[in-house]
């Protein structure tokens, strides 16, 4: 039904509404794909950013080897939409989820991360019962201090256990240098990322000395795509944010442009210097800072409440009145997208398509 709106002007859309600038998004996808044709590592885009099968298909068409998901529920949505090669870059540990995981492995090629011995036993038992095989990566903590075992001996122990576990294929290592991806200075970012990657390289060497074959080393993000992407140890990079580039990431990296905005309407102008927008925290998140105003010099968002955004116009001579529409750029795309049901895809100022954000809210 929503697609009946196709062809209407962007400014005629009801607000607040999540927009994709199609030309920019397609250029971001193409640019990243082009880079990965010049290095040995593959691109396995993290779909926790867009959460939408048609966009994952676009990334694969452009050359990605498969996709990364954060959650099992996201992977189920992607597999149901025909995506065959999925890494769940996380630990799946409860009985309920493990049985969903092995079910999913009947329909798609599933890779999953582990960082605990008992988890290996549970995955192996469930995979045997279901008659499926799972590809498994040992997650190494490379400095982000989130999931993952220490580099070296601890990783070796898990890899050896995996190697013997029935119906599990020890496939390699995962290490995400999340502590490095948003360091603004390139040289500092590079040195932090390389320190993290050296832990993976060292671990790989130990495993291989012990007769284990390490086929896959997966990690990396948008901020390190051209650091990790050309490091000899990495076989695949999980960049996600590059598809839209939020305003926070754009400060770190200028290689990709901002494709995601929210069209919002002025609902009030309490005084000359301030207008109130119909977009608040239920429309756009602010953990990485307030959204930026697109293409209006001097206009600055100063606060968000649940359903209102305050826009300071004291440094702008723009005349805005209730009913006028402006676009704002989210500071954090991934969590903002999670608040919305649909994307409105815009080209040449007109609506081209409406896409359901099918994996939005799939946190289980
Ligand atoms: C495991 C993992 N891989 C990769 C990424 C990369 O994402 P981005 O492209 O947003 O840096 C993330 C981000 O949260 C992640 O958690």
C-alpha cells in the first residue's frame, strides 16, 4: 500500500520519516565494493546497520561474499529472504537459541562465534541431533574488551576442542577492533587497529604451528576498512555503517557520504530564534550526539524530548514556519533505523520505493 506513494515529491511525505538518498547509498556500496576488489580480503557487510534484506542483496550483488548479523533473529530474517551466507558475529548460548540456530543451518550456510568450552559442547550436540554442520570461529579479544578469549593459548585451547567436536567445523578466528574504528586521527586509528590485528596474526600462527588450519579471520569495521582490509591476516571485513554514514562516523572518515536522513516538519515557532520539529528521541537516537541539520547553515539542534526537537535559528537567517519541512542527519544510524518500520527511498527528489525494515527490533 505504501508503495502507492511512489513518484510523489519528497516534501509531500508525511513526517517524521526515514529517507535514503539512493544515489549516495549506491555510491557508498559501489565504492566499498571497488576497494575490496583491490585487496585479498573479502567484504562481509554487517547488516546490523540497515537490517533490511533488499539492501543486503544489493551489497552481495556488488561483490560482498555474504553478510554479518549481530543477532540470530536478524539472521533468520535475512535467510528467509534468500541470503545464503551468514556470519552471526556473536555467541549463541542458550538451549532455545541453539535449537533455532541449528534449524537455520538447514537453510543457509551459518557461521557463528564462540568463546567458551561449554558452548562448543552444546553447539556440537544440537548440530548432531539436527544433522547439520556449523562453521565456527573462535572469538579473540583484540582490545575492545567485549566478547572473546585472550589471544594465544586460550584461543588455541578452544580451537583444538572445536577441531574435535562433531558437526562443528573449526573455520578460524574473529576479532573486532571496535575500540579503534572511530579514532579520528588516521595514524592513531591505524596503529590501534594494527595492534589489535597483530594479536590475531600471532594467534593464527600458534594455531597453525599446532596443526590447525585457519581459513577465515573476520573482523573490521567502517573506520578500519582500509587498514584491516589490507592487513595480511584478515580474510574478511565486517563493515556496516559505510552504507549510510551517520554524522558521527562521517567526522572520522570522509570516504563515504551521508545517505540517511529524517524528514521532519516544523510544528511550532515559539520565537524568532527557535522552531520545534516533530522529531524527538522516538524518531532519532542521540547517544552519539544530536543530529545535524542538512544543508542549512547556522541552524543547530539543541535538544530532543520524546517527540519534539528544538532547532536554534539564532545564527541563521532562515525563515521557517509551521508546516515547513527540513532534513536532519542522525548521529547514529544503526540505532535510529531500529526505531522505524520503513525506509523511504528517494531519487531526484521523488519517492522511488518503500522498504520494510524487516529485521528492525530483532534483538533475540
Ligand atoms: C562484531 C562487529 N563487527 C563489525 C562492526 C562494524 O560496524 P561499523 O561498520 O559500524 O564500524 C561492528 C559494529 O558494531 C561489530 O559489532
